[in-house]
C-alpha cells in the first residue's frame, strides 16, 4: 500500500500528480460520496486508484470480465477483485480450420478459466463447410473438449455470431447448440458473445444450453454521430426484446464498456483509463451529465484547435447500469477489465 499527502503549497501541482497514487480505502466510493451526477475532475484524479478490495460482493448476478494481452493491468484487476467476478475470459484463443475435420486451437498461454474463443481466419467457405456437415460440427466440438481438458479450462466464451454478417442464422444456432451441449456434457461452461441484433426466437432456442450471453450493449454511437456509448433506455430495450418475461433473463450479461470515446471532426478514438486521467489533469474540464443516456461527457479543444467531445464511464453511469441489471435480473460483462479505473469495482 502506497499513499501520500499534499501540503497546502502543493495543491497547484495536482494537474501533474495525483494526491493518492495507489492505496486501499477504508470505505467504498459510495460511502465517500463519489457516486454523483456532478463529479469534479480533481476528485476523479485523486480517488480513482483508491479502492476497497476487502468489501464483499453485493451484486447478485453473474459477472464476466474480459482481459486482453495488450493490457496487462487487466490481470491485476482480475486478481485484486477476483471475489467479485464469477468468470474471467482472456481473449487470445483462436480456433482455425485446417481442412476437413481438422481444427487447431491457437494462442494458448496460461491456464485461464473461460477464455474467449475467436473463430479466426475462417473464409466464408470454411463456415459453409462446417455448418452443412454434422461430422465437421462433431469434430469441432470434440476438439474444444480436448483442449479444455488438456489446458484445465472451465469452458469457453464463443465469439462467432457476428462473423457472417447476419447470414446463416438458423445454421449458426444449430452449430452453437451442438457445441454447447457437448461442452455441458463434459461439465464445461459455454458463454456466447451476442450483438443486440440477436432475435428473441434465436435467444430462446439457445438459452437452455448457453450458460451466459455476453450482450454487446455498447458502441451505440459512431464517428459520424458522436454521442453516448450505451444509453440506458436502449440497454433496457435490448434486454426486453430478447427476454420480455423473466425466463432465461438471468443468463443475459449486460455489456459494460470500461473504455470511452473521443469524438472530433477527425473521427472517433477509443479512450482508456490512463489516457482519460491524463486529459482530466491537462484540461481540467467541467463534466456534463447526459440525463437521458445516463452518461458523463465533456467538451474540450486539442492543442491544434480541434474541438472534441469525450465520453467516458464514471461511477454514476456504471452505478446506474448495475442497478438496471439488478432490476432486470441480469448479470454484467465488462469489456475490459484493464481499461477501467480501479475504483469502479467498488460498485460490484
């Protein structure tokens, strides 16, 4: 534990140095009065590395956290807040088709619980060959079981639904059902990454065999239409479209983006926690609250005079989404652990 204080003469240096570089806090962000609609940039900079890892998990739903090889801090977060996560999914596994009835799983590094499995480098013909051949599907499922048993995985998080651009949906449902049934028969978990465009019919067909649906309820706005990442009413509607009743709803994991977006006339750039804190120190902006979307943003100018608008999650915006998940009876999935601020996890 490392902590520090500032004398009165040091307060002007806050734009270059946080008051507390890293420390455990005795009380949570809620008790410290930080979950507010009008946060000050100074409070975010000063407090974001102070967290309460000793406080027990309060959120009752499933919590899936992604970690990536290009952001090592995600591993630290997974270790520190492991008691608040029900599943951790590293994202560097790929399944490649080498030919008929031949598959390789690549990217094996560590013995991780439920790694994401990306169907990487597949041609359209590869998909067609597999989707139309029961023997191919059987061989694929068998390969995944073998890898999971050899590597000590608890299961897989499958990402393939968006790979075909919305085509062959009926065949994809059949493939996923077969793979998940095979995994479940061997006591292995099967999570599925899904876009909001998944239909209720498809969801209800898959729900009995899928352990959790990682719903991508973010990236709502694009470069040509700057705005919030995940408006609250839109998130709620995405869930209700899939599950208007409570049946299977506990298997939906609301996607929470731990990154932000920086919009300008030059395009849109993703913003991670470290960069966000640097901008707050340099710009010292007034954070504005989008009441409809339930998100904070601020406007600023870059050194070259380009006007920008930056959206990034805050304690208030995340608290509202976790509360929504609680009221709807869903879990949450976080993309990705290393991109957020350390005190975010006090909310779980």
